């Protein structure tokens, strides 16, 4: 499965959430609402999630392997950095 498109919507007014990404796989499947978060150790990518009572949040969609998670993270953060340079 190849990542064929990454779109970034940068958020300026939010301190911790720097942007939201949509990522397309094989020009056929899209995952929206991937968050780009500025944490204590720098930027990281959080998969789409929903609130589950008082227990916190639960991912709606997520990769099953660390290899795919890293490919998604690298593609999203690269597109985010590119979007900053374009501005």
C-alpha cells in the first residue's frame, strides 16, 4: 500500500495541535483528521480518535505495524514542514 497524497491544514491559533492531515493510500482510500501535535519531545502524529467516556480517547483508524506507522508519520511530518516553507 502506497501513500499517494498528503494534505495538511495548518492550525495557527492552537498551541499544541499544529495541524490536521488527510492521507490517501493507492489513490483509493483516505484517512482524515490525523493530528500533528507539538509534544514535550517535538512533533508527533496522532491517529483519528474519539472520546470514550471517562477512559480518554480511542483510535478510530490506526496502522497495525510500526513500519506503516513510521511511513505515515514521516509522510505527514514532511508535508507539514513543506507547508510551513510555502507560507
